[in-house]
């Protein structure tokens, strides 16, 4: 049985989530070969809503009237807005660069947590976050031929905005939705954004593309994988993790995502540099120190 109070389960969840989300950027890229960025984002949200709909109907009465707005905001910040920002960004920047920029989430989690949610940043946690950030920047710098131009800055900025949404959401759930189950936060979040995305999707030429484009079905399959595993299931697991660990440790999953971006690159025939392996080690060291601070806090509480 999974016991998220145990450190090893926390790490298993963290690495599993990083694997799923590290694969999401490639799946988005595949979807964009047939569908436009808004269609891919709408499909991602709508399919997630359909997948979670049995849970929604079963647990409908478990959401209190004063929780609906909070759940809606969590869905919007954690899934709705980022889905459109990432697909739009990947029309102009590579999926690997998008994944690497995503590693800014823990930094923004700390900044927003300290500024707006009363997060107390102790020295050890600050050191861990800083080391992880250095590793993430190092990975970004060693990514190879990443030419920086106006499009890179502009569309990379969309990913940065998405990371800010994630960071706000992590702090928001930890602070305001502690009493709502992770399953209900996720499923009811999609109840409030899924149908709207579906209405938009079917107002486009989506069905025409599905009938006329030879690769439309396989690319829809990739988006379905992205929706079910990279969105619905992953968000449930992430929300479970948030309830048991600090916001900073939970958000550090985005530090490991570039590791799997490099893994997929290797599978695709790309070379892995020694410097990239070293920076991965730096990232994991930073996360370990951050989690060590959490364990010390628990001992003090006991």
C-alpha cells in the first residue's frame, strides 16, 4: 500500500511524475503536427474531463458550495491556462527547451510562497532550491544548439508564465484546499474547464482534420496519452504529493523533467554530454537537501 508519509514513496512519486511530464512535451509536439496549438490544448483538457467524468458524477455532492470557486481556480491555474501556453510556445520553440524552462517552477514557488502565502524560507531549503536552480540553468546551457532570437524570448516567455501559474497553484492548493481530496480537486477542476474546451474544439475544423488528414488519428492517440497520463492521472498524483510534502519539494519535480527530456533525446539518437549528467547530479543534490530540510522540520514538530 502506498504511504506518502514515507520518504521513499515521496521520491517514487516525484520521479514517476517527472517521467510522465518529461514525456508530455514530445507528445504535444506530435499532436501539433496535425492540429493547431489551441486544438491540442482543448483536446488535452476535454479528453481529461471525459476520462474523469465517472469520478465527477460519483463524488458530485462532496464539493461544498464555498469550495467551487477555489476548485475552479486550481483547475485553471494547474491545467487550463498552462495547456494553452505550452502548446502555443511549442509552435516556435523546441520541446526540450520548453521542458527545461519548466524547471523554473520551484524558484517561483518559493518567491510566490514567501511573498503571498506566508512561506517561511529556512536556510537549508534556500540552499537546496538554489543548488537545484543552478543545475537546471546548467542543463539549459548545455542543451546544444539553442539559438536565442526574438521568437525564443517571446514564446519562451509563455512557458515562464505557465511556470508562474503552476507555482501559484501549488501554494494555493496547499493553503486553501487542504480539506478537499486530491482526486476531487483534479476531477472537479476539469468539470469547470472541460466542457468549455470541448465547445471550442468542435467549433473548429477538428472533425474535418480527423476525416481528411492521414496522420490525424495517430496524433489524436498521442494527445489522448498526454491527456490521460500527462494531465488527469499525473495531476491527481501531484495533488496527492502536495498534501504530504512541502510546496517547494513537490514543485521540484520540474527540476527532474529535463532529465527525462534528455532520456527521450537519447532514445531518438541524440548524444548525452558528460556535462548534462553532471548537472543532473547537481539537480538531484538540490532536491535531496530540500527534502532533508522537510524531514528536520518534521522531527522538530514531533
